[in-house]
C-alpha cells in the first residue's frame, strides 16, 4: 500500500463510521452510544478497520446493508464486488 492510499483510507474511515452510526440511529431508533456499540461489536467493523479488505470503497448505505445482513445471519459475507 502506498502512502497516498494510506492517507485516503485514514481520512475516510471516520466519516464512514459516523455515517453508518447515523444510519443505525435513524433506522433502529437507537441513541448514539447504543448505535456505536451496535456497530463496534461486528465483524463488519473489524473488516472495515483493515484497509486491505477494501470495504472502505463502499458507500455507507451499502455498508449499513452489510451490517444488517450480518446481524440477521450472525455471519459476515463479503460482497462479490469488493
């Protein structure tokens, strides 16, 4: 990974996380801290924290969809296009 990709990844992740938390709050009627906990206890968050998974390329809406699938099925599945 080159320095530019690392910088882009590092800069983008906090915005994605905030946006996913916002979607959780809106769709699940949770308060902020519950929404953060809901996200942080998932494999999606673990994989999103790893630049090499390339999940950070996806929109926050797609990531929220993956999160909900993981919560429903109790397992995380990478989309075919990552």
